[in-house]
């Protein structure tokens, strides 16, 4: 047995779970190629939509340096991090339940939170690749501006976003543990975020009261920070309000969601429904 | 106090009632009113083989799941090599290997080796230790040729061997099997039983507790038999003692007598 420190053992387990998902994905070879071209089609449709709706009024509503195409492309590409965070924990739990491996995973020396965290790594890595492909197609064919972007700042915003979104993902997995399917946590968060989070339009076009609601959800800060870093070339100092906002969400959501998840897990061991789906 | 491999003290398990429709939303807070196990107490010695028998719904799988830490007992205490399954689940999981008779319990698109490497790593074996152990187990279980095939392409018998290899990866001292030959054909089941008896229990002194509906299997493997019915433990003794106490010629007849007698006593 390994005598390595426990954090090294945990990192090794996270890597193992990532390799598992990579190996499963590699067994479906055509999917990656399809993914590549889906990103091209999506980028193309945003480009032509932006040509249609471009106007001086719209230009004034956008962040400095952004046209509507690049604004929408960043919005859609990074909004997916929220979708993946909400779906990754659920997805790995459902997959293990359905293929019958969940019981066998749970009798190993690895806790369910580590199994879920490890199982979310591949979806995040795949999404990052897809985002890069989106932006790559946008830059190569449709003039998406890469020059001058603050990539380090974008990475910091992304890291803070993943922390904030993961809290929501764990909350969503807790719901799934208890109720098995029909997840309203995902539905409410994704629905609200897509309406008021500023994915396809700036939040300044919303009624004032909805702008206040937008300030209560993390995706608003994430998309603002991303667009500021990539399109407006904002410095790290200028990105601090977005990053701080996301870290506040993470500081609130993560402990609360872990507590709820622990309760839900214990409850399923009481009710005997852990492996039901 | 003597250290047993397994020890159950007055274990009770209740589940909430099955709810449907809008009442299902009450599930997280509904009361535990459906009894599955009632006042179960017995011990299993190191190296012993104990079979759990009883009708569907008797509580066999529930009891095994409590021992594997997948379920919490409502009352009472279950211990594996002295560790409480509710209070010290990680220590319990270090002691046990678990295998069920279901034939879909692997990642189908991964090879047998990739599956075993994953579970070995999750059981704290390093890559080198895991590779060595997988080679040992593959030789022992005769699955060396199959290691690089995807799990979905393996026959049910080979999936069972692979499942048992997975259960043995971290050298557990207690093996817990839930209907291990459920989906095997008679020849494969007989071979599986010989293998368990000679190579697992005989050669390594592993303690074995298993649930089964196949009485021939119980007679071939078990030193003692625990008879469960409606969550009650009706008997727990050697085969010979159970037959002699009931005056029955076969285990099947003995079970019928024990269960009928219990039904009469409870009215």
C-alpha cells in the first residue's frame, strides 16, 4: 500500500479518475471530430447573427473594444462552464449508478466527494478544449480579436468561476442523490443565469430590478471578468472586483453545499437509495 | 473480548415507506417505518464461511450492505474485525472485498486491466503495486488473456472472475459476496465455487460471508448457515446442527421446517 502523504494519494486518485474518463472518451473516436465542427458551426452562426444585429446603439451598450460577435462568443463559450459545473457531478453519479459501478466505487478507500471531484475534471478539461476551439475558429475565420488579451487575468477569472460554480454543482448533485432525477436546482440556476447573466446581451439592457438580480448570481461576474480580460484588455487590478465577487460566492456556496451533500449522502445510506436511479 | 472477523449486535434496519407521486417529495423526511432487519446478532470467526439464506426480501442483501458500509443500521452495531461499520467506515472498507452477482458493474468501454487499475488506485495501491497485484490475480483467476479486452466483450463468467479479482485487489481479510453465482450457468457456477473454496478461502484463510438462493452452493461452501425470514434471524448454526435440530434430511427441508415453525409462533 502507498505510504505517500494523503494529499499526494488524493491527487493520484483525481488523476486516475481523469484518465478513466479520457479512456472512455477515446473509445468514441468520432465524437471529438464532431465536437470540432460543431464549434465551427456555432461560431459561424454567431458571426452572421452579429452582422445582422450590429448597430451604433448596440455598439454603445457593449464593453469597450468589443463587437457583438466577440461579445456573444465569449458569453456562450464561458457560460458553458456553469452548465458543466452543474452537470458534471450529476453526470458522474448517474453514469456510475447506471453501469452498476457505484457500489463498487463506494466500497473503495476513496470518499464520494473525491470520486465526484475527480469525475468532474475531464468534463472541465474537455470544455476548455472546446472553448479554445470556439475562439480559435472565431479568430481564424471571423476576426475575433486575440491581440492584447489579458490571458493570465482570464485564467484567474476562470479559476474563481470554477470554484463558485462547483458549489452550485455540488448542491445539484445533493438534489440528485435524494430525488434521483428532474433536477430543479439546475433548471432554476441555468434558466435564471441565461436570462439575467449577460450571456447574449449586456445586463445594462435589463430592467433595473433585474440588474440587481443579476448581481446575485456568479455567472454575471464571470462573464464580465472574461470579457474585460479578453476583449477590453483589463489589467489584473481592474479584474479584481469580478474575481472577488466570484470568490465570495465560492466562500458561501462551497461550505454550504458540502454540508448539504454530506447530509444527503448520509440520508441515502439511511433510506437505502444510494444506488437507485 | 474475542476478536471476531464479523460481529453483529442487535442490528435493526428500517426503511421509509415507498412513496409515489407528490408524496415522493416527502422522501427525505419520511419516517423509517418498514422493517428489514430486526435484532440480528451473530459472530463470524476469522477464516470461517457463513451463508445467508432466506426468501427474497428476507434481509440478506440489507445485512451485507450494512457490513460494506453502504447502509447505516437504524439500531445496533455491526463490526468488521472490530471496526464499527457506522463510525469507522474507512477502516471497515480496508478489511473487506465486495462482489455482487450482477453482470454490469464495470466501465464497459474500459479494458479489464484499466478497470482493475482504477479500482486498485482507489484502494490506495500505487501504479507499480497495482500492476504487480493485477498480474498475480490474473494468473490466479485465469484471466491473463482477457486483461486487454474491453469489459463489455467479456462473458458473464469472466466478468464474475474479474469482479472477484477486483474484490481481492487490496488483499481484504473478509470477502462479502451477494448472490455470487446468480447469473452463471451451472458449469460456470460449479467452477466458481471450487475456485472460491480452494483458492480464496482454502489458500488464503479469507473469511467469507455470502448470500445465496442456491442450496447446493450453500452446502458446498458454508461452514455455518444463517437463516433469515422477514428480517428475523431464525437460526445460525452448522449444516449438521440445523438438520439435526429440525430432523430434516436435507437443507431445503430444514429451511421449510424452520420458516413454517417461525410463522406458527408469530401467529
